[in-house]
C-alpha cells in the first residue's frame, strides 16, 4: 500500500534542547512553539524546573520564564537526563559556570557514553568535575566555578562538544573559541544570533565573549530533518508513494541525508523555502523512485550522523553496493549503530559486511519479515519499522518504548499515511 498525504514535521530535537536551555538563561518570558515532545527534551525542561525555572508545558508550546544567566538555584536532587547525550553534555557546560553543586546522570545507555570529550575542555576552563573513570563516564558531579575563556581545538566534529564549551563560555571571563576539524551542526550559533548574543565565525572556529545578560525571545522550532528522514526513505521505497512533509529544517549542516538520497536517485523537491528563528526551513515533497548504491565517506558523516540507520535501510533496498566509511562515532551513540544495523539487516536477509568504521551493503535482495530488536535505540527501532513496509512477510520490532525519547507517536504518523485519507 503506498504512502500518500501531508504531515507536519515534528519539532527538531536538537533545536528544542537549545531553545529550552537558552530561554531558561535569558531575562524574561519566551514561548517555544513546535517543540519536540520527546522524552529527551522533556528531561531537559525538567532539569531547569528543578533549578527554579518556571516552565509551562502544553501540547503545542512551552512557556519559559527565564531566570537570567545567574538566576538558577541548586537542584535538590540528582538531575536525570534520561537517554539524552545532548541534554547531559550541554547541561554540563551550563552547570560548570554556576555557583552551586550539581550531579548529572542518565539511563544505562547514557552512563556508557563518553563524557570526557566535554569534561576535558570544561576542566581547562576551570570547571571542577568528578565522574566515573576520572570523568569519562556519567554520573558527573559538578562544583560550579569561575570559568575563564579558552581557545579549544576539538579532535572531533561534534555539535555537542562545541555547544557545551560555548555555553560555558557565556559564564566565562574573556573569549571562548572552539575550532573543529570539520563543520558540525550549528544550531547553537544560529540561536545565539536569534537571541542577539554576539558570535564570531572564522572558518572552522566559533568564538564568543562572556555575557552579563541577554533578553528572552520567542522561538519557533524548525521541523526535524532527522525525523523526516524516515518518511523520506519510506516514501522513496514503497511504490506509488507521494508524501509532503511541511516545515522541515534544511540547515546546510544537517542536509547530508537529502544529498545522499538524491544521489541514490530519490525524487525529493524542496518547496516554499523560508527562515524560522534563524533556521532555513522548507516543505519536502517526495515520490517513490528506484534507488542505487552510493559511497558515503568520512567527509559526509558529520552531516548524516543521525540518519545512518535509515540510510542503511535505503541501501539494503537499493540496486548495487553502498559503502559507508569513517563512521567510528556511530559505535558510541544510543547503541553501537554499526553493529546493530548489521545484525538487524542480516536478520532480514540483506547482504551486509560489518567494518570497523562502517558497513558494506549489497542491495537488491528482497527484505524478509522478521522479529527485530531495537537495541534500545530509537533510530534503529524506527528504521526497522520502515523496513517492515517493504519486507516480504510480517515484521515485529521489539522494545520500541525507546522511540518515545525522540518521536512519540511515530507509528501512528506512519500508519496514517497508509490510510485512504492520507493524513499523517
């Protein structure tokens, strides 16, 4: 059955985290519309509520009464960031500059993920942070301190590392700069611009000076391209599909998925381009088309890092060979996504060769129905649901509660496009 109809893009998870954080640190009230209602973002909101920031959570908006840069209070208990790597790493930057003690933790997945990549530069700035394995793993105990600006050269292109250091820089004396080996997503810098916080860019270096205050401003969150990617691939693969996704963020640091899919032969059009809270936005129209294998090298990984699982599904259904390399970072996401996708695609009969830094997928074999595992990873779970649309036989994906961390109601959105009315 083809997918047909129109749906509004879910609010971007990355931008929602940053909108909550910066609105909480601003002076005055702000309304955040089209926010991502996933559990990850709600954990970030709860963290600031625990630090005395009034946040009203409604179905269609958040209202945040900012306390200013120096208005947070010490939380009474440990701050739980749930499954959110963005939440815990960005909060570490904010809390490093406070004048109180706090402890950040998360679920079992978060407690396995590397934290040294933010703890290191934050300690260089003067932060006092303790944690498991010398601060390499959460929980992280942070004794707020007076910070000083540093010029940090990051060994990896990571928006989380860059944003954590820049957020700490708001509280630091002097100028803080971050230089990356490649450009990572720049949602933090765009929100700084939107809120009037001066940011300087010079090639791969971003700099800002410590701030005394900044004013709150309403934020309309762009639609999440990473969430839209599941529908782009589904509509490309299922014959006679025709889907439009409105209000999708098309930030150039995020559009690797569009470039790769179009190179594979996908029929995707960008319509009605516009700017929303500093972010470029467009409506995406996608129609089914035969796909072919491509090569995805390390230079494209920063722009496709979150879309890797669903790209693997597209590759398994494409004609020819797809090689993904330079993707070692995928081993330390919510799951080891390289291992998880190799396991689940092989379970469906796909020809997949696992490599240390990626995968080789030979497409063209019909996928088979199977009982699949999510590996506790929301993007793996949703990718397997999409694969089920084109598989021969029944598909069951187990342990899908993790989907609620980023996209509650995903299965209803997907099935809605399969109904005669076609309203997702």
